[in-house]
C-alpha cells in the first residue's frame, strides 16, 4: 500500500510547514565549462552505517541504507579553495546483473533533507524493477541537515511565524510586515554561516551532484526529483547535458525556479486544488461544513475571517489558511482538514499535530531562505509587494494576500556570484516530466512553462488527479507506469500524454 505524502515533496507550504533584476543568464558556455571541469574531479566514497536518526520527510528506516560524506568546493570558481561537506546515502541494488547505474533523488524543498529519501521511496512503492536497476542515491543539499548547514539564528517566535508573511488585507499590512522581513534578512546576512550565502544556490547544488557522480565512478547520472527538486534536476541537466542519463522531474516549477512568481503561484495552486476538498467535505455532511461545494467554499472564508478577528486554540487566519493549503497536498489528509475546520468552527480540541511543531525547523527555514533568495533577484521595494498583494488578493483570495507579501528576499544581500541558469532546449531528449493537474504546490501552469522551455528535450505526462507528487506516491497507474518504463527501459511516450482519472482505491 502506498503511503500518503503530505510533506515529503512540500516545503512550499505556508505557515503550517514554515514556508517556503539580473539581465544576464548562466548557460553551459565557456565559463560554465570551467565550473564543469572543477565539478568533475573524482574523489573516493567510503560507505558505512547511516546516523541513527537520518532525517527524511517521511519516517522510513532501512538497514540497507548506507551513508558517507564528500568534500566539495564552497565556490566552484575556486575548486582548490575552502571546502564544505555533503552528506550522501545509497540504497544499493540487490541485483547486480540488472544494475545500470545510479539514480540520484531529491524530495523537494529547498531546505528539506534527502539523506533518508531512498528508504522513503523504497517503502512507498518504488517498483522493484527500479530498485534493481539503480543504486538509489540521496543527499542533504549544501546548507541542509548533515551537510555543512546554514543558520539564520531564528528565534522560536520567528520560526513559528513561518517563511511567508501574514495575510495582508491592506497596503499598511505589507508595510508593517517589512520590518520583520528586514530583521530576518539581516540575521541571515550576519550569522556565523553568512560566508556560505553567496554559494548556497541551486546551481552549486547541481555541481555538487556532478561531484557525487564523479566520486561514484559513473559516466552519467539518472535523476528523480520532485517539487523544488524538479528545478534542481532541470538545472543539472542544463549545466551537464552530456552527463545526464534519464531525468525524471515530478511536480514541476516553472523555468525560473523558486522565484517571486513561483511563490505567488501557490495562491493559484490552492484555488486549483480546493474544489477537490470542497467536493469531499460536501459528500461527508457529518463534518458540518456544508452540503454543497459552494457552502464549503463559503465556510473557508467565514472561518478565515473569524480567526483573523479572534484566534481559536492558537490558530489565526494565516495559520488556518496555511494548514489547509499544506494538508491538501495529499488526498489522504482531507479528513484531517475537515476535522480541523470542524474543531475550529465549534471551538473543540484540534487533531494531533495541529499546528505542527516548528521547534526543529530553524535549519530548514534558513536553508530555504538562502536558496530562494540567492537564486534570483526579488522585488526590492515595499510598494512592489503592495501592488502584488492588491492584485493577488482579488485574483486568488484564499491565499494571495500571503503568498504575494513581503519576505526576507526583498532585503537580501545583493552579492550574487552568478546569474540564474536559463533552462532551454539544448541537450539530449532525455527528460520526462510528470505532473498532477490540480497540484497546490507546483500548479500545472508552471509545469507547462517548463515544458515549453525544454522543447524537444522533454515529454510531459499529466495525471487527472489532485495533490503534490505523482511518482511513486500517486495512484494513477498510467502516469506511474510511464515513469517506470522510462527509468528501467528508457521508453518515453512518443508525445505528451494525458492520463485520465482513475477510481480511488
């Protein structure tokens, strides 16, 4: 039985899980070739037992999981300079005669650890044919977890506020939040790990991936990444097209990665996804949330208004919106959403872990800020965010007042060592994209933009289902079978494929 995956690919969630102008662009040209050469320098990996508590988005222990560390350059322009440590893991194929290489994986984020992710995938339905075909590799990306970590010295109060601002109803709300955003940005820029900020980027994590490939003695790297991991994989195969084998991108960001547009798109994602929950709640009148989807939708706005005026059991309007958004990543979590609404509506005890504990989230939040603020330039004036909020609050009223708001990226240090990577159509036709039609965290509209950017390089499979994450966690056999066929036999659909909805189990 497949496990639900509410958080493994998430890290885009709003308060519930602590979310989440350069004119030139980086391309695999002569300058990138220098970095490419630095990244390819081989090393030696000595595998051993994993730490007792190997963090992963889902709990899944495997006695077969092995771990190691690898030193990589902090700055690939200076490959012999300061080094940092990258923690990696391996779930080795038990069938050497069928093994064809390594499959590096990433569960999303940025900021989420991936050391335990190979075990998560194995426990969550990754087909045996895939496990036989590859050594499945995980890593804690630079700045995260057991790799050399970053910190912003976030206080418990700052952690509990999350990584996006409270829902803004007015321009004054945005201006008021700017002070908190500026404070967090300053803490990141003056922390004991501030020296890592210019180099904690998606492009450098992609170069770390190629270092892992070289250290493992593999001529090419296959890849399976979801959510933010889709952008990481897109950057890797752009920088290293000749070293990319079979690249699977699941739940896809647009070509700009986690930029201001992607953050704002979360509001659209909730609007795309919410009708699934409204239909569920209407079909279960025992929750008392309404007997039609329209009534359930009205209940959302009613509860949000009431909780903004007077929080219930520690849940205010912003947190209510955030937890609802986060838990709609998975169909299996819909009953929890309905139970939470019911409890808030009647001022009764909340379901367990509502809201989730933020005590251990400092590194996740700091790493996330480091990557999304360092990858691209964000608007730098309060007025721009006020305009964005005014637009998105009307266009996407469920969440737009939060996701368009001002955060630390508005005040991030200007020093960036390279421009963003431009995702394009240069390279082999070896990318398979898979995407749910009603994905709250990475909406279909952004995936279509990435598909257009890849051109002939990619084929996209869409599944008529909701939620965040397709493979192997989703139930759509058409989409899952397409990924398995590609990873094991190199067979992709001849053209983009739309998989019809399948009955729930």
